[in-house]
C-alpha cells in the first residue's frame, strides 16, 4: 500500500499530562453534528461540519510535508434496514471526537497529525492512502459487495480497521456477520490484557472493565450509581470486550472495542468535568492512543 507515513514515534507521555486540558464545561449538544448529517452527506473532512462544544485548536504542519502525516479517517457506511433498533450510524460523535483525538495526538505525542481529519467510503480510490480507518456504531452496518471487496483488499494490503461503540449481543452478531463476509477464513479473538496493545504507551492495568467508557450521561451519573455500562436490546452490557482479527502472519488487521464508547470519551471532553477526568483522561484517550501507536508500528 502507498502509505504516506514513513515513521511513527510516540513520546512517552504520563497520563497526568492530559490534565493540561481545554475543558470549558457546560457545552451541551447544540443541535449540530450527528443530529442532521445523512449517511450520504458529501462531507470529506471533519472541519466542514459545525461542532457542538467549543472551537477546536488548529495547527499547521511543515510546508511541503502536509500530507506526510497521520490522518484520523472515519468510514462512511449504510445501516441495514432491519438492524438493531438502538444501533447508531456512521456519523455518531462527529466531528468533535475526530477533532479532539487528532488534537491530543498532535499535542501529546511526536506524531504529526492532519488537523482536518478525513471521511471516506470504502470504495474511494484513495482508501489505501490511509493506514488507519475507524468505524463508529457498526451494530447495524451493512456492506454491499463492492465494499466487501474493497475492505478485504485494504486489510490484506496492510490496513488497520478499528470498530468502536457498539453494545450487546445483537449488535455484535451483526458486526461479526458482516466481517465474516470480508474475511471468511478468520475468526475474532479476545485480546488478553497481557497483549502489548494495552501497555505500549500507557500501561492500562489488568481489567478490561476498568477501561469501559459509557455515553456521557451514564458516565456522569456513574459517580452516584457506579454503573458504567449501557442497556441494549434488553441486555445489561456489563462486560467490555476488545477482539481482533489477525492475518496469517499474526498481525492485527481489525480491532473491535465492544460494550464501550471511546468516541464519547473523545467527543465530550470539553463538556463534563467528571466524565472528562474519569473516562476521557483515564480510559478513552489512553486506549485510543495505544491502539493507534500499535497499529502504526506493527
């Protein structure tokens, strides 16, 4: 694949550095972002869409090397007409999560990052320019045949695909079924907490459930209830899973963060202080940074 990024070097960042935050407090939804974009909205970058919290930092990269950067790349997809009722869609948490995570990568690591992010279809001809792609709420997503072929080619060429924020067995079964169409010869494997992906930049401890990030409302209430899981399709989704598909050489091609919502941890950091300090700072950002570091160095 024609990767634009030749080398990724992460600084060793203590988790306390995240306290140097841009937290403003009290943001709220504001009526923008995911509430009005259709699945086929002709959006190419996160900067094209109004945010629903505060203004986001802007930065420039070295002249002549603007494309030699890491670009957080969100996949646009379509929902299945009979999918799980509570499953979300491809623009959930957009654009705030994409912009916040990109800023944190630029701020806290030595990685040079595209400040605009990217939205892409699996069938776009420039898909292979982006070594890391992200899909949110795939619990009801459905691929057409062209997308199946494109994603398979991308993964077998060295691409890395992260799925995030889907809950319960119904949504997992849909995602697994669609991915089986892409990689019928591969089975998902639960990653043990001893895997390097949990320790490569931030040491994330020994319990996946200690990394579970709920939506911001459940997260804020958890300081009184202790509940960090969500209810979907009649199930208490208590157990967080991080599962992977490996290629024949043992490299991770796909990582699926199930029964957790890292996207809200990135999206809502400026709006709710307890949620930021408990979930964004200690869970969603460290896990996201670890996954990207591992993807770009393996």
